[in-house]
């Protein structure tokens, strides 16, 4: 039998995303209302993308490649293009942001002059792991909110070239068995699940704390022979230890979400040909680093904290080691030992 008393209690006491944001900011002033409204618009984008994905397999022209490439030289999936348009459309008339920067666009998109102009910048990866969409696996969207600093008359967005500690908020939307919205305003990390019957994101877990350590590691071992020897040494080490478990989905958001809840470490090292790796600092590694530090974990390039990295260009990439503190420190020890060995070899 259904416990109707429990159901009515849940309906009465459930915490919505917008209400939670205002409580986190402990204010109903203009800035708090703006950030709450931005989160509401991000939630709307997530709902639209989730709805589109839920019926993608039933419609023609939704999945697969567009035939074009983005500024990174990567083939664009149709879902990337659709999701990028969604983010622009939900913010264009909002009066909340002055520009949007995405890894799918060469330059930031500035709100046209006939639209209200906001004081914030939204940086985002519209769909992370889009190759998974064709086979119905988890994918996600990553976002970061920054304050616009000064005038940007030439459209170069130089004020965005600052470290990740300048972020006001960051988060991601995970599209899976349920649609999850995870965010931080610098006051902990909080997760919400989309209730389709209400059309609302409802608080499912507050103040998430990542475990100090775990035996789970996540990395694409298909790149093993392209990595520096120090990273290969770490992989050999975990192969030799009893109890380690490999989990890799091909979507950063999906792997990070698991590690946030269960602990462990995710690696995306640089390679011989691409020492800076594949992941973009402003759209992927810095937002997730903001979250993981709020949850008690760490994010590193192997040599530097991700949140301390200052980009020289909008689409800058970084290696990424992210997760539980002890796991990240262990990977760093291998990387730094390799760096010292290389430096000693040069001086001899």
C-alpha cells in the first residue's frame, strides 16, 4: 500500500532548486535574485535537452554528426549543435547575462543590443560525452558563472582569462535514468533530481562530501602508450594492487558524478602529441574543480591546482586529475616523481 501520509509530506516539504539557491545566498537582494534566476534558466535548458534526448531514438535527424567541425577541429554532433542553441535561446531574452562562451563557438556570443544586458558571463559545455548519445548512454552539460569585469568593447573577453577561483558558481546537468542538476555557489555541493510530474528539480542530496579515498579509478586506458611514463607507472601500480576497480564511461560528467558520490579518481592526462590533454579549462576542468573542492576533494594538473591555472586563451586545455584527496595525491606523486627524473636527466 502507498503511504499517503508520507507522499503528502514530501509534496509539502520538498525543496525546489530556486528556493534552495535563495536560501544558500541568505539574501533576497538583486544579486541573489539574479543568480537564482540564472539557475532557473539553466534548469530550463536542462529540461529541454533532457526532453529532446528522451525521444531522440524515435526521430530522424537528431543523432549522428552534422558534417561540420568546431573551433577545436572536432566533428560536431547534432546534439552538440542543438544543445548549444538551447543555452543561447533560454538566456537571450533573460536580461541576466551579457555573453555566453561555449567550447562549440570560436568567440563568445554577445547578447544583441536590442536585448536586456546582464552583468554575468555564462561559460558552458553544452553536451559533454556527446558520442554516447547515439548509443543511449549517460551524457551531461557543464556550466560556470563569472562576473563580467570591465568593458569588453573588442569582444576578446580578456577578463575571462583568470583562474577558476573567480567563478561565482558552477555545476552540471546529468542526463541519465533521472535528470540531475548539481551545483555550488561556494557554499557546498547540492544535487537535485528532476520530477517530471512537477516539472521541477527537487533537492535529493545536500552538502555532498566526497570520500577521502576509494579504490575506483577512471581513465581511458586505450591511450596508455600515448601517455608520459609517469602516468603509465601509476596505471601499472593500480594493476598490481588488489582491490582496485576501473570504471570509465566516455563522458566526463558521468564519471565525475560517480566519483563525487562514491570517491576515487578520474584522469585525463596529456599525451606525447597533446601535452595539455583534451579537456578545456574554462568549460570543463575549472567548473568541476570548483565543485570537487567544495565537496572536500581536489583537482590538479599533476603539478598545479586546477583552480590556480590562469588561461592564456579562451579555449585553453589542461590535463586533469580529479577526485578524492588521497587518490589525487597518489597520482600526483607519480607525475611529480617523473618530472624530477626528467629534470635530473637533463642536468646530467
